[in-house]
C-alpha cells in the first residue's frame, strides 16, 4: 500500500466511479497478511468503535471504511478485501444490493449487522448469500470470532436465526406440497409464465403481451418471489411439476417447454 494511504491522506479514485467519494476512508495498513476488512456503516461512531476493536487483533486489519453503498462499491474496487462488515440499513429497500456486491467482489464474504430481529429479512439475507447476520449490539469478542469464522469459509448463524431459517423452509415445503396454499398469480403473470415455459426471451414476451422488456423483468422478479424460485429455469421446472398453468383459475393452457430453445437463467 502506498505511503499516502499509510499516512492517512485522502484516497484518489478514478473519476468514473459513482457516488460521493469524499467520505471514503483508508484503513490502517497494519501488518502484511491477515484478514482484510472493510467497514461499511452510515454512523461514524460504529466505524470508529469497530476499528478500535479490530486494531487489538494481530490477524485482522481494516483496509477501508465507507458510509454509503456507493462508497462501499468504490472501496471494493480500490481495496482488496476478505470480509465486509455492512450495516443492514445501507441495503434496506435495495433488492439488488447483495447480488451487485457479489458481482463486484465474488471472493469477499459479507456480514450484515441488523438493529432489530426481523425474521423475514434475516432469512432472505442468508438466501441471497450473506455469510453472517449479527445484531448491532454484538459483543467485541463475538464480532472478532465471527469475522475469523467467516473469513475461514464458515457461516455465522445464531440459534434464533437457525430456527427462522428452518421454519421458513418448512413453510416453503408445505406450500409446495399443498395446492391450496400456492400463491395466487395474476392473468399477466400467468401469461408471462406460459411464455417462459416455451423458452421465449424477454423481448419476445414483451412483444407477445404488448409491453416492454423492463416491465417483463419486473413481473419476473415478483413471480420468483411468489413461488420461491431463483431464475426462469427453476420457474419452468416448478410450473411443470406443480401444473401451475392448469391449477390457477383463469388459465387452462398446459405448460410446454420447446426442447429446441434453451431456457436462460438471467432475467
């Protein structure tokens, strides 16, 4: 790392990076090696506190701090990191934040700090690939242990979160096996599903139902969430197995997959 970073001077970043980068702070370079951590938190008092906690550990060093999601993306590009400790508030209401993080830093592991127990949010965070969910009130000792475990490739999940995840999958399993509990789909959603099972692309679907590709993408996200699937391939298989287009009111058309057209996993 350069002398400028070691002396705590401002970090110069590429002009084409988005967001306000003035608040991006370089961390203490510390000893070579060890676990490299980025602290992403909107509250300076938490960043200062966590930095002091990690400063006492020989094998953990904070390489950067960010107070916004945009700053975090810039830091990921500028500072190689092993673990990101992220305030949950920074990604609240941002559906694509975690996938975007995974795309920008596929080898980094994400820990999310939450301020209160939120069953649905906790389960969804684990489903999206977060390696650990911890409360804001976590003790310094447990936080250090959590970072080490996750850096080693493990998942950090407490007893309460385990119960939440198990209950969520039990509920999903019940829904999959009980047709009465399957979510209701609108006529537009059913029409899009019928097109998906024929291997049609978003552009072709948009033309077929008289809308835009972006609207089709938005509908697909809602359908994925309703049925608990991850992509269009899972959606087609789910519909074939559960006969969605036959069981839903208002639709009598059976799903059909054209073997000559490959299903695409992306939206």
